[in-house]
């Protein structure tokens, strides 16, 4: 790669240093992204032009019909989180994996996979499932730090198992990719993520001689399945409707809200009508945060493109190697580091336009890359200093952060093995879309 001039390096370095300093001084990441964009843009263009273009990018970045799916899925997740769905899924999980050593740990993983996929939120899964499981596991003699590590590292699997807001964001950023195809591609990697956590749980539970659950009666089995079927039907309705061409992913999100409302308010009756204003307000706040992140991230992508940062990174990677295996290894390492310091949504918006053209030029399928990228960034939710799933997991379990990091190491190792399997075995992501004629 030819040496770049000092000025060509100056703008990217100023943008990076501004962002890093703001994040480490406690500025919210959305404001840090916006300010870094304005600073870098003002070095390239007059300040008034930068302000005008940044405002336009925020507006145009949110001007998408597909983005309507995000507030609807967030509201559906909020209704589920308060609607008594978590403990019904826990009961079903106990029936499914109760006879495996360390059964309560496996129940935690299974319930997180199901609840996370239905709600589309790792944080909601960590709070709802972890908050219910922690007292049960403590009573059964499980080490609290061990159970918290299981909860934190398994709650992220629901972000790959559809419906998933971050996959919608990736589809919009990558351009021309079907949300339904991405949803279908996420199933096997998401299940693989959960199974990798269960494998580590099994090995440790066997070594520590943690107990198995008592054998359930047929009456318990039937009751658990009947109680959980209405909750699981939402996935069937949403994905069945999308795959059958009955409605789009955006329309499916609205149907999910209606179904969840009927389920939580009218059937399970866990939510009262007086609770709805607070649930809706919380959903509005969460939606505002997510959409503002999307808007400012689109602005930063514009500034980075204007400063030729994607070209610089492309040239740097190609100068190292033109082998896709090596390039994917480097990209994974970069994304793992990014995931430690940046939330998933802005990371997907900012780095997809940088890395996707590189891997596409080497023959990688954009659907495969999207699943790999989201899998990678999911791990960042379990790491300090900004890992939201980690902090929620600590809160519901009562375990201090410093006491949780060491027990999480074997789970991180298993997740990394699964990540590289997803990265280098395309069919893990592409088999189901191909089976359903989507590829």
C-alpha cells in the first residue's frame, strides 16, 4: 500500500480520538458519534455545510419503511417481558433438559434462546429469565457467579434467532438483502451459540456434581407444553407469514404487537390495562435511543466515506493478504475489539459499508457476512465497559462484575470457537435460506 500523506491520516485520527475520548469520559455513545462526525466533517467542509449535511443524513437515514419494524418489535418485547411469558418458557425448558447434569443451567440457556428470539432483546432475556432462575439455582446449590455467567453468555443467542432488530438494521445498511433471508439464516448460528454455552455448562456441572431435576410426570409435561404453546406460536405466525409471502417483516412486527397484547393482557392476564401507558412509554424511550443511534451512525458513515476511510482500510487489508481466510480473521479480531467499546447497532451501521465491499469482492455472500458480523458483535454485549447484557446479568444475580469475569472465560472460549465455525463454514448460515429457495 502506498504511504498516505499526513493530511489523509489526520481526519480519521481526529475522528477516532474525539470518539474515544468522549466515550471514556462518559458521554453517551450516540452523542459521541454525532460530535465526532461534526468535528471530522468541519475539517473537510465549512462548519455550516457540515451541520446541514449531518442533519440531512440523520433524517434520510431514518426515512425507511423497513425501520418501522424496530419500534413494533421493541413494543412486542416490552409486552412479553411483563406478560408472564418468561416463566412459562422456563417451565417448558425444564421439561426439555431437566434430566441433564446441571439441569438448571441448561434451563437458563434454553429459556434465554426462546425468550430472546421471541422478544428480540438480549437485555430483556437476561433480566426476565435470569431474574427468575437465579434464586432457583442458588437454592439448588449452584455457584452464583457460574449461573450468572451462563445467563449473560446465553441471552445473546436470541439476537440471531429471529425476529431480530439488528438483522433488520444490517439488511438496510447492506442494501438489497431480504430481511426474511437474514432471519432464516440466523437460526442455525443462533442455536449453535446456545449449544456452545450448554456444552461448557455440562462439563462444569458434571465436574462439580450439580444435581439433575427430578423426572417430571406426564401431567407436568402436558401442562408445560400447553402453557408455552401460545407464546411459541408468535414465532410460527411471524416467520410463517413472512416465508409464506402473506406479509412483510415490517407488517409482521405490527402483527407481533397485536398478538402479544392479546396474549399478555387478555389470555395470560399478567398485564393490566393500567400498566400499558408505562410499557408504551418505556418502549418509546428505547425506540428513540435506537433510532437516534441509527441516525447519527448514518451521519458518521457519510463522514468516514468523505474522508476515504473505507478506501484506507480496504487498501490496508488487501496489502496484508488477498486470502479470504486471513481477511476474515483480521475482520473478526477488529469486530471483537469494536464490540467491547461500541453498541451493536452503530457498529453495524458504521462498519458494514467498510467491510462488506471487501469480502464481497472476494466472493463472500453478504448474508453469510451479516450473520458472522452480528454473531461477533453479540459477544461484545457480554464484555465491559459497555456490555449491557453483562451489567443486567450482574444486577439480577447480585454478583459483582469483578467476580464474574473469570467464570465467563470458558464460555467466551466456546463462543469464539462457534464464531469461527460460522465464519468459515458458510452453510451454517446459508443452508436454511437455500432450503427454502431464498438463495
